[in-house]
C-alpha cells in the first residue's frame, strides 16, 4: 500500500473505538465535539485512521479505559460460562457505576463476551453446555438491565423486532429491542423463531414505523425473503432485514430489506429515528 493510500484509510466509529481502546460513546463524543474529524455518508460516520493519532496523543487519562474494558469482557465471559448471575451482575453494576450507559453495557460488554463464547466454542475450548449456560445467564442480565431502557412520556413510534422462523438466536433481538426502547420507541419484541404470519399479524395490529427481521445464522434466507414479501403485501411497514448473517447491503436488499445499516445496533436506532423524522415531515 502506498503512503498516500494509507492516509485515506477510514474506519467506522466502533473500529475507531477498538483501535483507541475506548468506548464507542467516547469516540462518538470526540466526533460530536469536533475533537476528531469525521465524515457522515448519510448512514454512518467514517474516521480517517491517520486522524486517530490526534486524539490518542491528547487523551491522557482516558488510556486505561480500553484495557479496563478488555479485562471486564474477559471477567464477564468467565462468570457467564460459570452461570454465575450474581458475579456477572456485579461486573455490570461496576461498569454502570463507572459511568457506562446501559446501552454500552450491551454493546461493549455483553455482545463481545457472547461473540467470544462463539469463538471459543468453534475452537473447541467451550462445549455446547457452556454456550447454553452463558446464553441463559446473558438473558438474565439483559432482563435485569431492561427497566433502565424505559423512557417515560410519549413514544416516538412503534417498532416490531423478531428473529425469523427457525432462527433461535434471540439475544441479538433482545439487545436491538432495548436499544430502541432506550431511544424512546415502543417496541413489540417477538423473540426468536417467529413465524412469518406472526410478523404480519403483529404489524397489522400495531401499524409500526418498521419491522426488523433478525437473522444470525445462514440457511434462513427463504424464510426471511418470505417474511419480508408477506409484510410488503399485507402491510405498509418499512422492512429492515439485518443481523450477523446478513453480510452487506446487497444481501440485505436481496432478502427484501428496504434499507441497510450494517451490524451496529446504534446505526439501526439512528436509521429508525430518521425514518420516523421522514414520516413526520
Ligand atoms: C448464544 C449462541 C447460540 C445460542 C442462542 C441462544 C439465544 N437465546 O440467543 C444457541 C445455543 C441456541 C445457538 C444455537 C446455534 N448456533 Co449459535 N451462537 C451463539 C453465540 C455464541 C452468541 C450469539 C450472540 O448473542 N451474539 C451477540 C449479539 C448481540 O451479536 P450480533 O449477532 O452481532 O448482534 C448485533 C447485530 O447483528 C445487530 N442486529 C441483530 N438483529 C438485527 C436486525 C436488524 C434488522 C438489524 C439492522 C441489525 C440487527 O444488532 C446486534 C447488536 O449490536 C454466537 C457467536 C457470535 N459470534 O455471535 C453463535 C453463532 C451465531 N452460532 C452459530 C451456530 C452454527 C449455531 C447452530 C447452527 C449450532 C448447531 N449446530 O446447532 C445453532 C443454530 C440454532 C438456530 N436454529 O438458530 C454460529 C453461526 C455460524 C454462521 N455463520 O452461520 C456462531 C457464529 C458460532 C460460531 N462461532 O460458529 N447459538
């Protein structure tokens, strides 16, 4: 790669946060306050990797936070696999006490810990029982955190979110649902393995702003496309297809998605907020 090409290399905010070893919200704050230059392409923020040095140099006391987070993810993973809800919750409380928002706990602690569970399971370091125990414990933590996402007052609109028929990964659904609740939306959370007609029934009853179809593993493409097609035929809701199994915008659109946000739940929330603003204007 030439020197000029390297200067133009850009990353998203999560990747920038990972490189700097800070929370996503810290990088977001740098961008919002002008401390870090960034461009917005209508969907996501991009930051030049060369510009990361500008905040790295002046960061001083922010430095330990990244390693502290890495340590917390490792500790959390340990407690999840042990099925130790109380111990895992203490780690969550300590993150909250040091100023982490509940949304950051989801995205910077629970989600990375569960992805690491997946990696260790695939490499044979953990077995299926470990994975189930970690999942069950994570569900309990998400449930305990749930009330912290409640926002009083008038809702900004209704959103339906569920995993497609046959898809049992419901933790991503629960996390996206709470992120949307935290942003003031009324969320109908259908959980895992939701039949196409149940998505349609819920949409006909609730008249949502949009319906999010979540898919984490391959092999559910027909079910996703069928669900999206039925929603389109029988409701006027915007349909969003996403989740770890949807690799890129092309795949999302081929499955029947009206938009593409990538995999970051914060971008999903930003898109839903934009759809709501467009509907109002
Ligand atoms: C926990 C887990 C399970 C649990 C699920 C429990 C539960 N209640 O959810 C159980 C044990 C049931 C399970 C089963 C299986 N699993 Co599993 N599982 C996992 C694991 C370890 C964690 C999943 C998780 O919670 N991740 C954390 C979430 C928060 O991260 P995320 O997926 O990135 O979610 C974000 C985005 O995707 C986005 N998002 C989510 N939904 C939507 C929707 C829209 C519209 C948008 C825009 C965005 C969006 O927002 C989320 C938050 O930021 C993953 C490892 C991994 N890398 O994730 C494997 C993993 C997903 N599983 C895998 C596999 C293979 C399986 C099985 C097929 C195993 C088997 N042989 O039986 C079955 C399939 C069952 C089924 N039919 O669905 C593979 C998938 C490989 C692949 N590419 O297809 C993984 C990656 C493990 C691995 N390393 O190989 N699994």
